[in-house]
DNA sequence: GGAGGACGGTTGAGTAGTCAAGTATTGAGA
DNA sequence: TCTCAATACTTGACTACTCAACCGTCCTCC
């Protein structure tokens, strides 16, 4: 096997392993996908708790249609709603409802605990920072939209 | 947002971004999925170029049924074939055909170049090693089946 | 003030995976 | 020897995505 490939293969395996476990637990306990949760988080921290569908798609790295379908589900569940844009009739916002905000809070704790036990706890703080910095190199400029939200939403 | 989450989110984003690009190029140029290619590689380096379906599933982290369907495709294309096991009638091997081996070689070069440009080239050798070591921590014991194959197959 | 390209969004058709249930085989213990 | 749990694998039904084609709106440039 190629020498330089080792890190890449481990990256692939680690992702498969972690997301399997995390999404199984998210699904089982809360009926959510990893991406569903990700969208809930993005909205919870967004100004006015609303985001254009396009921006949402970009920030969770899904295609435009992927976002439409994902939001379909969240809308059916009552966690997000549509809103039109006064200044541009093309765009429709996805806005987090009160129920959606409550859902986010409900899921948050247990999910953070899962991430911590499967991911965070494997590293010291310095290591985690190093890893984070290395991973940043893999992102295209603009893909690192972590959003500047240092505190709890609301 | 939670401080410890940054690395995790970048991990998720980096994976989405890289696999999107890599599998698009693999698909476009060779008609293969990332997992298809992964299976081809596993088989190419396996003793006798054959592996039990169960072992294959474990090493690429797919479910048993996932492997069945994936191999369906590769069998239809003529790249792998089934073989029975003399000592245990339950198992069926997946064996790489000559065409499959040729396909692996055909894809190999361009895919390695893609991985190198999107992944490898972002790091110095020391950084790549550091990353690899950190990623190893995320794998369960036994999931790091990189297989001890330091050289080209055959 | 059109015309035409770029943008935001949805829809239809197809694909790659999942889980749950089922079949067949194996091997260990009463 | 018979039984029964564990293992290897497949199938059916479903889900979460993708791309390509489409519609409507916006904006620029003649």
C-alpha cells in the first residue's frame, strides 16, 4: 500500500466508525439524523434563528435538493418553518420554531456527551487543537463556517 | 458553540468536502464509488486476492447487506467473482478477477494523485504522521486493519 | 425597457446505504 | 445424537442523499 495513504485511510475509517455510532444513538434516542441535528444547530445559532436555504446547504455541505428534502422532514415535525424574504422573492428562509429550539436543547446535552466520549475524550486539549488545525487545512476557503457563536443560543 | 466541538465539526466538514470531490472524480473517470474502489484495493492486497464477505464488510466498515449489494455491482461488472469455501459451506469468498485486477491498476494512479492533491499535499510528512496517529485514536481496536502490505500487489 | 444570464428553490428518477427478518450451516453441550 | 445458539449471507422495505431538468425572480447591459 502507499505510504502516504495511511492517514487518509484512517481518516475514512474513523469517520465511518464515529458517524455510525453517533447517528445510531441520535436516531434511537431522538429520531434525528446527524445532518438534521447539524441543521438544528446552525439555525439555533443564526441571527433571528433563520437562514436562507442556500446558505444552510453550503454550511452543512449538502446539495440544494438535499436541503429541501431534509427541511421537508423538519417542517413536517414542526421544528422549522418557511418564511419569505421581503427584499428577494426567490429566497425562502428556514426558521427555527419554538418547538425546534426546544428540540435542539433536548438533543444537545446527550449528543454533546456522545461526541465527547467518542471523540473529545480521546485527546488532550493540545492534541485536539492540533487536530483541529490540521483538519482546517483540508477545508476549502469558506467551508470553515463555524459561525462566530461563542455562547449558548438565546 | 461548544469549545470542544470545533475539531469535530471540522472533521465532519473535511470528510464531506473531500469525499464529495474524490467520489465525483472517481465516478466520472472510472464509474466507481469510493467504497467500490476501497473493496478493489482490499481484494488486490489480500492473500489469493480473495476475502470472506464478512471480513470485507468489517474492513471497509459496511454492514453485511451493504457488502452484498456493493459486490453485486462489482460482480455484474466482472471485476469480482464468488467462490465457495471447502471447509465451511456458509461462507462465500469474493475473489478479484483478472479484469478486476486490471481495473484496480487502471484506477489506482489517478486516484492516488487525487488523494495526494486534496489530502496529502496539504501536510508535511511530519504533520501527516501526526494526523495519522491522532486519527488512530478514534478507531476501535481491530478497526485499524490497514493490512500489512507494504508493496505493490502481485 | 426588454433580453438574457445568474441565482434560489423544487421535483423526478435513480443510487447507495440501512435495519429487520429469513435461510442455511456450523459447532458445542446435554 | 439431538438441540440450540452463533455465524454467514441474502432479501425486502425504507431512507438519505445525488444529479439533471425545471420554474420563477433578479439584475445588468444594450
